C-alpha cells in the first residue's frame, strides 16, 4: 500500500524529536540540606534544667538560702501549705532560724494561726523572733495578747500565781548565778527592761575662743582728815567661748526591773552565760519561799520558779 508523502515527512520529523526526548530524560532525587555546624553546636550547648528546690524538711538551710530576704522566704513556705502543712511549717522554721527574720506580723497572721496553736515549738519560734527584733519584751507582749497568744509577763504571773501556773512567760533577764539543786541545775535570773537614753556627741568642725582683759590704775588726792594719799588697783577679766557641732543619739539601755526568779534547766548549759541579756521563754511553776521564810508569814520573801524552755540573745537594734 502506498502511503501519502505527507505522512512520511511527519514521522520523519517526530523520530528525531522522540529520540531527543529519550536522550534528555533524567531522574531527580530530593535531599535535605545538611544542618549548619553552628546550629548543631547551639542545640548541644543548651544549659541543663535547674535542679529542684531543696526540701525544707531535708535541707532547711538550703531552702532559706534560695530567697533574697525573710519576707520572700516566708511567702515561699506559705505556698507549700496546699501540698503539705508539715513541710510548710518546716519551711517557716527554716526562714526564722537561718535568716534575720523579724516579721512578727506575718508569723502571727491567719496563715500560721492553726500551726501556732497546735505545734509545741510555736512558742519557741515566737520567742526567737522577739529576740531578733531586739528583745523589747513588754511591747511585744502587748501585741501577743492582742492576737490571743497565751504567753504572759513575769509581773502578771507573780501577781496571780494560781492563775498563771503552768503557762508560758516571756522575759528579758540576765543570769546572776548558777547553782545545782539536786539533779537539775538552777540559775538566778534578774529581769531587765529596755529604756531609751538620749546622748549628744560632737561631730564635724569645732572652735574655741579665749580672751583675757586686765585694767590697772592709781588714784591720788588729799582730804582734810587724812591729808595727802594715793590709791591703786588692778582689775582682771577673762572670757572663753566655744562652738561645736553635735549630733543627738538614742541608745537602748537595759535596766533592772526589781523582779527576780529561779530558772530550772534540764541539764547544765555552758552557753547560758552570766551578766548577759537573754530573751527567755519559760513555764511558770509557781511561787516558793526563800530561805528563812515561814509559810504562815504573809510578808515572808517569795520568789517565782520557772522551767526554762528556750533562750535567745537579743539583737542590738530594736524593731518597732
């Protein structure tokens, strides 16, 4: 069969085109670009996650050291109450014992009221905070009574010993003497109270001026009775002036109140030094006669007897 000439030319043209397409065909594969070396190093150099906060029960000192000031520490301990009140209480103790904690308002607030009423070490923490605030016991006791905290003064216990027997008393006192009474050592306590005294001290520039003046003279004359005569004399005067710049200071002085007590210790304590002020928390055991007194004599000297629970050295600055 004879084909038209135009068909041959068409196939002739398509042949080279098909051959060209077959020759130019290639396979393409996709691959991800390699991660730059700098980016790989940035991933590997990330800091490890921070360690968990230390538990106030296992590491109280480490717990308190995490916070900038006692207020922040107390707030962190308060946040633990939702998970565990025991752990929160341990956190509060860590804040008081390992920081200069003076926030008595926070301690006596509603957040810790339940713990203070049921935990036996609550009174000790209050006494420690009072000492860290300077040990102005009468003023602090007034605030404690406003909050219905059962800690009282030595004066109140001495006035009504039957009412306050077995209750806590708080006092600032010095140890005058230590003795052994049977198996338990006893200390002689002299109660003290703080008072403020104003003093002035010279500061800065000062000057002083001294001057002296002397006058002398003679007087001569004649009278009808004595005849001629002469008088002489000298007058001396001195003057001193000074000027200085002074500054007024207010100092806290610890004075005796006139009340004394016997304090019983569970064992000898070498750290309870004589002639040094302490804020003492004690349990009031009653009144007893001193040596030579008679039970029937109402005027016989008597002295209160205390069982010392804790003592703390007061800070020199008073917090109001």
